[in-house]
C-alpha cells in the first residue's frame, strides 16, 4: 500500500495579503483571487492532508500515520513524535507584505499553546522586481527601544530588509522577527505548528475596516532582540546530486538540479522523504510505480522505501527529511 509516491490534495488558504500565483503558475484549483498559502503536507488539526492519488486516495494523513506508523515516518521519528507528522510543507504567494511576526520556541509554545515551536526556512521561487523580505533587526535592540518604536508606529525603522530573487534561501530561527514582502513566491519547510505572534501589520484593515489582532504582550518574551547574521543559506548547485541547503534538529533540506536519471539510496536515512518541485517536471519512481511532479507540487515517499529513481531533463527539487 505504501509502495508508490504519495500526493496530497493541497489545502488552500485565503489571506488578506494573498495573490493568484498559486493558481496561475501552479494550477492550484480555486475560484478565489487571494490564495496566500497552499498547505501541501499538513498534520495540523483542522487542516489534515488527504491523499490525492493511488490506492490510498481519500485517506487522511492522520489515518495513514495511525495505521502504518514507522512504515511512513521511520522508527526514530515515530519514537519521538508518535503518530504525528513533524513537518508542515507550504507554498506561499505574497501579493502584499505579510505581517511582521515571529514564532515561539518549543518550550514557550508547549507551555502556552501545547504546541511545537516553529523553526522554518524559505526557498525563493520567484520575486517581482524590488521584492524583499524582513529578517531580524538592523542592530541589536533593547526591549525598551522596541516598545517605544511600536508605540510611535516606527517599528519598520528598526527592521532589516533584503531584496530577494529566485534561488535565495533563508533560515528563520524561533524568536527572529520576519516578514515576507510583496511580490515574493516561496516554498516553506517548518515544524508542525501554526503559532504566530503578529507584532505589526502595516496598519491595514479588512473589507469591514477591522484590523487583525496583534500579539504585543505574548511576543515580548519570545523575541530575539539581538542582531544575528544567521539566516542566509549558501549552497552549491551541482547537477544530479543532493546539495545541502539547511540542516537542523527539525529537518534537513537539500537542493537537487536534475538533468538526467538519478537513483537515490536512502538506506542510511531513517525518515520519510519529501520532494518539493520548484521548477520543471520530473518523474519519481519507487517499486516500479511512477508519479509525475511539476512545479508547485509535492510528493511524500514513505520511510519504508529506500530506493527512489528521479528522472528529468531539467527540474529543480527540494529534498526534505528529518
């Protein structure tokens, strides 16, 4: 039953800042014009992924995890997380800027929300001219200076912004203030968590004139006020091999530029494998079962499968595992 590449129905999220790139570029099906996120693989309650292909079509991710356990997750992951999927995989389209926000660490998220923290990374798939992101502060900042800037509506004067383009990649530690800027399309890999502390939202309101909730008090104990250049991810782009992008206790992400057939042996990795297609088209094969993946799609390889054959003349993939 788990001997083929699994696709899931995307969970599309309408957002005040969302656009239409996920529908126009990636053919996500929606009649709405402000789809900000496509949750590709999710175990978040209320947003559980459902299999879209093969014998298991219609089964929820949680049902699979309850039934197959280590066969999907891998032994070490099941021992640590039980039947819970440890990652949340997304594509994000920001027509306008997201709020300035941050995420609590594991300890704080557990104490306050009975949740995991949210360490994450971004891979920029496309950026309009002048597109930028916020990552951290311009300089190490005191709590008093931060609160004063909030009170005077001058927070953006403290923030560090960088222009981004296709191929840039960023690692966001818990506590780091950040925001995806207008015109950015990206892939996101993160811990399974939906806990966000919003600290500034560009003074915008919805159609009824209502501003979104800010989490000023909750954020105070969670913010890292120190200026740290720990976010830029540098990586090689050698063809037909895994080039490491990010490695942390929560996930490993590699970049693969595929231009021919490549056989991957995962016998040393006790984990599921996720492929996110960031450009082009590829065929992914396990046990003589083949599934096509196109830009903006995602595939899960259950942990019991140790050999995967990838084939394309020109395709870029993110390879993710725990």
